[in-house]
């Protein structure tokens, strides 16, 4: 377990985050405007006037980067854990159960490494230390067990080479957090997207997707505990 660096590395890049928030508000306002225009069009058409075309959907926000730990000179890890391909992760949390499937063909070494850690009990008793309401939740830091002031910088004594793919950040995407500017700095910390996050596509290693428990994902708050992570086989 390692806690190098400063906590700030696990926060979003400020400019990107403000931009993300601004775009989120813009999308909301655009949706409201579109609804009002549509209602206005209905009212006009009822009076014999030509309906007003609704405003086009706002462009998807460019989401801020998911921050990551300072890994320094930690060695790159290659897992020897055998992956069959039908593995699923069962996360039992203080709010309920979250289940997700893995994408071993898209990120073979990262998936094997997470399965390796889970079978060692590495995640048991850790907490979700970061929640961006309505956007994502993040966990996997062993320092969160004791609420260490350096939480957000912890992980195993190794890091993982990036395995970026064409998998999109859809609702329920499970992917690896990393340090901005260092593609090979992921280790054990992961995040789950609550909504599609197209601004993160191709920049983070996607390892799977939630198949059960998105209601639990949405209810997670900072400090909620991951009681256990079990790896099971089959559908």
C-alpha cells in the first residue's frame, strides 16, 4: 500500500471540472428551453399558426478528467491470474449490491489484475472516497479504510500500463482512475459512471459495465463501505 504525492492529484483538473459543470448547466438549460419551445409550438399550432421547431439537443459535455494517484517509479505489473472470460464482480456495499461484468478482451491485464486483487481481499473494507453527484463514484483506495488524510493516493505497490480501447463511457461503465498526464498510472482505484461520459472515451482503461445495482450506484455517498468484492463465474 502506498500513499505518495498530494491529495490534489485525485481531484479533477480545475479548468476541466469547471468546464464540465458549465456544460452540464448548459445542457440542462437547453433541455428546458427545448421543452418551453415545444409547448409554445403546441400552443401556436392550436391557434392555426405554424409550429416552432424545437431547439436542437445541446452538445454532450466534455467531462473533466478522472484524477489519479501519484505512482512515481512504481513498477508496471503484469498479472499471472488466469481469466476464463465469464467472470463477474459482486460488490457488496453498505448501500446494497453492485454487480458488473468484465471486458477481458479489451483490457486483459487490467482485468486480470483487478480480479487478482479482489481474490486477495484487497478491496474489502475500503470506502468510496469520491462522489461527483449524478456523474460518477470512485473507490478502490486502501487508505480509505482508516480515513487516512492521504486518501485518494493509495494503491498496491505497482501500477498498470494503459489499455485504452474503443469501449464508450456509457451508463454503468467501470474504468480505472489514473493521474492526469500519465497514462500508465492506474493501479487499484476505479470509478463507475452514473451517466454517459463521452469526454472520457479513449483516455481511461474501461474494464467492464454494471449489470445489476445501478440504483445502488446512484445512492452511494462518500464514506460508504465496500464490504467485500467477490469474483464469480457464469451469467
